[in-house]
């Protein structure tokens, strides 16, 4: 156990493309305490998505370490990391990656069903209703608007009651009413269930729901 839900040590991500290296993250040392709700801000291309992907164990660092609740996640191995992610982390992608052949309800039920964690349908219905989607349960993603898809993706990320939510511009496609709906749900999970959050956003309204703002610029943290 650790006081920190997230800790990174000299985290570097380099992409190699057409003969040149792109250094997307240049040695990030970040600590986030349990229960914090943090906004991750910075210009387009500054490395926000890259950092979230590494924190979620979705992509591998070139150098450095990521500890989630004290666990060195890249030492876990693929299978244990997948389980760890399903149990502990809720990820909202910038481009939502819903499964197109399943309905909204089924997309949200799947993370509960994978490891058989209780009444998937009840949990999925509750969260979707909270996000104003009770009338869209049986639509498949192509039959949903962009903002509806985004809310389904948020429901999917929180349905397993993770200890950490990593959200990449979760309100990027939403109007102000639905932005408030989403942020109020996230804030409630943060305050009532002590869920820690890192939310990449360009929206200062979203940042206002957070306890702290972290700025990235050119792959470096600004202090
Ligand atoms: N797979 C990749 N191969 C090469 N370069 C990449 C790759 N993914 C990202 N990059 C580069 O790394 C840098 C950081 O990208 P990233 O997606 O993390 O930015 P971001 O801060 O999330 O931007 P935005 O606000 O536009 O979402 C960018 O310069 C981007 O072009
Ligand atoms: Mg991004």
C-alpha cells in the first residue's frame, strides 16, 4: 500500500517515425495522492494522451517507471496487468473505442462480466441512467451521437468501481449540460468513493471540478 495512487519516475516515451525520434515525454516525475482529482492540461501535442496511456499500462514507456498504488505495473506481465487494469483502473479514451457490434448496455456490461463481478446488467443500467442514456440502451455505437458514445464510454470506465479513473478529454464532444452531468458523476465518485482521477482536458470548466491542475508542455511538467 502506498499514499500515492500514481507515481512516475523519470518517465520517457520516444516514438520512432520515418528516421526521427519524437520525444513525447521527457522524464516525467509525478506523484498523485489517493483521493486526488487532477486535471491534466497543456497544448495539443504536449503529451497528455501519451502520459495517460502509460499510467494505464496501455502503452510501454521507453524509460522509467509507473507505480499505481505502489505496484510497478510494467513488472506485472501481460496477464496480471490486464487483470490489474480491469480491477483497478477505468480508462476513458480520447476516441472512445466502443465495440460497434454490441449495444450501449452490452458495452458497459462487458467489463463487469469479464471476471464475473456481480450483476452486470443492473450496474450498467444504473450508470447509464445517471448519464441520461436510459432511452438509448439498445442502440449500437453507430446509432448513437458522438456525445452519447462518449457518455457510454465513461459509463464503461466507471462501472467496475475502479480506484483510479484516467480520462482523456472525456467531455470533448459534450455540450455544457452533459459536461456538467459527467463531471458531477465523476466528482461524486471522487468524493464518496475516494476514486482518484486524472482528467486530460482543454476545458477550464472541467478543470474547476478538480483539486489540482498539472500542466504539460513539450513533454515536460510545468511547475
Ligand atoms: N504513435 C505515435 N508515433 C509517433 N508520434 C506520436 C505517436 N503518438 C503520438 N505522437 C506524438 O507525440 C506527441 C504527443 O502526443 P499526444 O497524443 O500525447 O498529445 P496530446 O497532448 O494528447 O494532444 P491533444 O491535446 O491534441 O490530444 C505529439 O507530438 C504526437 O504527434
Ligand atoms: Mg490527446
